[in-house]
């Protein structure tokens, strides 16, 4: 995914958020997609799949390219963000304003991928296929956002 990313700049801001979908079973198969979106380019710079815990937050942080790790980080008040992200860079917001770009992307994802619709019959039967569908979508989305 990094190959299509625009180069990081010193003033970049990342917005981090998570959204749920189903894998395997509609009630018991909830899995969370964690995202890091660059506000300037609107590209997704990293993602992680897993539960809403510190381990998945660490995975997301590890997947953010080094050039983007110096950016200011905006999140909601999920405790895992406070536990994992560097306090000097991290700003947690009560209002949606500082994370409105990633929240808007979540809506785009729900509109374009049936696996993320809230009341759906379309869901992945395996985590592997779920991740493949997400990676394909993110690659296409980032390619459309990349500067020409």
C-alpha cells in the first residue's frame, strides 16, 4: 500500500478511527477495521484488523510509515489510543470536527463495500478474504487520491 502514498510533509495531520464489520457470522463475527487517514491527501496511510484493544492499536501504529509518524494525530477518546500513541503528538477530540475526514471515509467505505453496511447479508466468511477485499478497495482509493 505504501507505493501509492504521497510523500509525507512536516505539517501533515493523521486522523485515526475504527469501524466494525462482520466476518463469518453476523452476530458473533464482529471485527474492527482501524484506519489512519492523512488529512492533506485524504489517503489511507495504514490500517489494521482486530478487536478494539491495545494490541490492534499497536499494530496500526507499527504500520504507519515512518515518514508519517511525526504527524499530529487526532482520534476519539478510545483508551487504546491514549495507551499507545505518543502523548506529545496525540489529540483526542470529543467533537467530530478534528476527525471528520476519516469519519467521512468510513461512510464512503460503508457505501461502496457491502461488507460494511450495517444491516447486510453481505459479509466475509473468513478474515483472510475480508482483508483482501479491504486491501483492494484501499489500493484503488489511494490511487484515485494520489497526485498525478
